[in-house]
C-alpha cells in the first residue's frame, strides 16, 4: 500500500462515527444509494449488490453509515473505468487492502453529507467467501432476534462505542 493511501486510511480511522439507535429510514437511504450506484456503474460490472452491515438489520443500533457491497467481475476495470465515474458522482475513492497492508485490494467509496459526515460506504469486491459471509451474517441476525440482541450488547459495550443524538444531514444533492 502506498504512503498516501496509508495516511488516508489512518485519517479515516480517526474520524468519530458514533453509534445511534436504529433508524427506520436506513432501508430507504440504502435504496437511494443502490439506485445511484446502478446509475453510475455500467451494468456489465455489477454481479450482485446488497445492503450489509448493522444498518441492514432492523432494530440494531449502528454507525449511521449505510454499507453497500457490490460484487464485480474485475476490480482492475473498476479501478480504471468506474472509480472516476464514482468520483464525479461525489464519492471519495480509496484503493485499499482488504486486511492489513497487503493484497487483495478492493475499491472503497465514501459518500459524505454537506457537513462532511460519512453517510455511505460502497465496497466493490470480487465475489468470494468473505462477501458471502457478510450477507449470511446479516441474514442470520435478521432471523434470530436473540442473537441480534447479544450482538447489540457487544457493540454497545465496546469501549469506542459512543452516541450521537442527531443523524447526519442528507447528501449534498439528491441521489438520482
């Protein structure tokens, strides 16, 4: 990973994003972001798109950042052809490693509101077990409320978990 990307990721990890109670508007916000991704990304690149992470689980507190996983056929083509289109649409692009500092890499796009708060993360990945696991985990928590409650306790007890009383403002422009 190059020094610039390393510094950027470090800066992003320092941003405060607080846990908030579940917002019933999150599925609607996801649908808007999905629509925007489908508008911007040429169809031949998208294999599957899914709402992942805690905002995809009704009733679960979460950081108010919608996580969208987009499975794509060729990440190099995404990096070369799609990243500029996503940047034109207002997303910050980061080519980052999946874990640690080494490959495999993936395309990470961040959308912010007018106040600079993150509102969405779009993770473009090649299909694989990790992408399947994210969907299976989401579906498991949706189907098992007791397990979702245990997971919520873990999240709320985590030392870095904080609260924000107001959700971020909407994106600076409509997503359509």
